[in-house]
C-alpha cells in the first residue's frame, strides 16, 4: 500500500481547516477520485475532522482546533480501482509558517517532512494577501515624503513573502535550483475563491493561474519558472462555497449537507466541480 506524504503550506486563516473538513465529508459521503476506506483498520485519529464536519452540518464555521489534535491525521483512502493509500494530513498552525519565515529557521520535524513529501499543497487566499502595487509608481510621482512609510516597511509585500518563503523551504528540503523541480510536485490552491473571483456568464471560470498571475505576478513567475510544468498545478478552491460564521446557522448547509457545498475550479478553468479531492489526487498521481 502506498503512504504518500503531503505537506500543507498555508498562512493563518487561509482555509486549511475547513478544506480538511470538507475533504473528509467528500471522501466519506460523496466520493470522487478518492474515497474513504475507514474499515481498513488503519489507526487514524479522525476526531478533528469529525468535529469540523459536525460544525458545518449545523451551518456554522468550525472552532479553532489545537495543533496537537491535527498533528497525526491520517486519511485511509482508496482510488476507484481499489488501490489503497494512507494520506497523511498534518495541519500545522499557519503561525508556524510565519515563524519559519521570520526566524529563518525550520524545525527538524518539518525539515524531514519537507524532504520526504511527494507533494506540497500551497494554500493562498488571494483576498487577504497584501500587495503594494502602487508603491513604485508613487515613488516617481510624489514629491512630498509619505507619512505612512513606517507602516509599509513593517509589512512584506505578499509577492516577496511567498517567493522568499518558497526559496527557503526548497533549500531546506534539499531541492537543487539548477533543473526545474519535478519533486516535490506542487499544487497551488487559491483558497476561498468564491470571495475573490467571479465567473463569466454561464459559470465558466478563467484558468486560476491567471488570477495568480494578476494578483501575485512575482509568485506566479517564480513558481512557473522553477517547477516543471507537469509537476505543477494551480486550482481555485472554495471549500465552503460561501462565507460561514462561528455562531451562524446557514440553511443550505443544514438542508443540503456540507458534502453538497464547495467546489474547485480546475487548472484549465471552466465550470466549478464538486470533487474537492481532485488536486490531491493529482498530487499523488491518481487520475
Ligand atoms: N468565503 C469563504 N470563506 C471560507 C472558506 N473556507 C474557509 N473560510 C473562512 O475562512 C476563515 C479561516 O478558515 P480556516 O479553515 O479556519 O483557516 P486556517 O486558519 O487556515 O485553518 C474561517 O472564518 C472560514 O469560515 C471558503 O471556501 N469560502
Ligand atoms: Mg486551522
């Protein structure tokens, strides 16, 4: 049996927990390329995922779960040919990723996971990424000194942040910079896509890589020039399909079930698709 390891990379509030919960609901109740094989006897603690799904069934957003509960979540899955695999799904607090960036240091446990992982899942929530696209043109226009420079200096432009972080992680994982990367395979999921982009009439979406290129051009060109094209995929992800609040009771979730909410936009664009497992299936080579 295969035991592919994926590393989930995403900042705080990028949607990692809700994606995990929705993925669990899908593979269990409405399987696509991957389905849950809970009776296989794999010792896996699914209580964190159950808890997220339970909140969603009540139409509200999940609580913040502690990092410990998540550390060893293991999904016993099978593809449609019956090939079994145990997918490790560690959901580190997004804060830890920030720390790696700020301290320029990677804990040993992370280093070995980054090195061993078959694929990296990078969650980027475009709406909350800060860029300063006007800064350069303003430099040439303004004669008066700005008074908000200190505030700007305190925040990295998201382009610089992600490129720097990726370089750091690649270095730590021992991935050379000379040839384009084939391993780790990289899936970029533009999360909470419902709040960022809209479809053309008839629900046809543009390829998500265009959104990445428009919003974070430096990240987009770094990724596209460093990964081999068959080792890279860029998706739009809306795990929930809409915003949810902690104390809410969203009726569509209650009436139709969470497994009927949420969608992905495949790399080539087009209509939304319900199979949230597709980007992961791609990473582990299931077609
Ligand atoms: N609009 C929208 N909001 C989402 C979606 N997924 C998660 N959220 C919201 O984004 C916030 C952060 O999500 P969470 O999964 O806890 O992020 P994490 O910190 O990366 O684990 C929560 O308030 C969620 O309700 C989505 O697909 N669409
Ligand atoms: Mg979380």
